[in-house]
């Protein structure tokens, strides 16, 4: 989406592109959360505080955008995404079956909170792959299958999108009309994607996850070196 913003609005500032994108992203993740919540049990007492942590962390990351050379981050993100793709390919059971020994509540709380803080900050600072990193974290460390991990990730991502959006909005870095138009398309895509995930299950989510990761690596590579 971000590269398209630079095509549609030439000369747009990076902060404005990020802020406008967050408006659309928040609409999409909110729609996904509502759709997942109807079918997937949610641990709201864990997820809502974590979403608040993610919002705060993302706002902090958004504030740091102008201080960081974003060009340095893209190759790092590409390497991490390639690592994720290799890991998911070599470990086909990850996210497809539930853990034999469910994690303790303490481990769940700590894992979700740390993921919300660290990945939330990254989301405000840069963004690509946020949902993927959250899903892989929950599937790997908590033994959560991909559908439930995706549902948890959407709640956290909703918080990080909101935090970044509030910062960019307060600093005047959102094109509201353009962002609203993007939000409509994002909601439609999010609802369709979420329903497909619920209907087709964890193996389908795994395949889509791999396709998305590979697509992001190609896109970021083109953006960086093309």
C-alpha cells in the first residue's frame, strides 16, 4: 500500500504516507477483530491490555520515524522475513496443531505483552510484516494454531495501528479523504480474508502466510533496489 501512496500522491512526506496508511489499516484490523471474535474464543483480559501496550509502543515508534534512517531497516526486515519463510517451511507443524502442553497463564501474559511492546514499536516505526511477526511469535512460543494466532495478532495490531494513527493525526500527517477511501477497500479485504481463514483452517493460513511473506520480500526488495 505504501508504494502506491507515493504513486497516487507524488511528493507525499513519509510520515504522511504512514499516517494515511494507518487509517486504512486500523479499519481493516478492526473489521478482522469483529469477524474473528464471533467464531474464535478471545482472551480479552490478556489481549486488551496488550493492545494498549502496542498502542503506546507504536506511538513511540511513530515519533521516532523522523529520527531513523528507514533505508537501513528495509534490508534487515527482508532478512527477517526470509527467515520466517524458511522457518515456516521447515516446521510444517508450527501453527497447524495445538501445543501438547498448553502454556501457563504467566507465559501467555508475558509473551503477548512483550510481543505487543516490541512489535508494536516496529509497527509505528516501519510496519511491513507486523501481523506476520505476531502470528509467528504466538504460534512458536505459545503453541497456538494459526487461526487463533491470527485472531490474537489482529487485536494487538489494531492497538498498534490506533496508537500510530493518533500520533500521526495529532501531528497533521494524515490525508483523511484518501485514507477513508483506502479504508473501505481494506475493510472489504479484511472481512473476506478472515472468513476464508475461519472456513479453511490453519493449513490455509499457513500457505497464505508464506505467500504474503514472499510477496513482501519481493516488494521491499523492489522498493529498495529496483
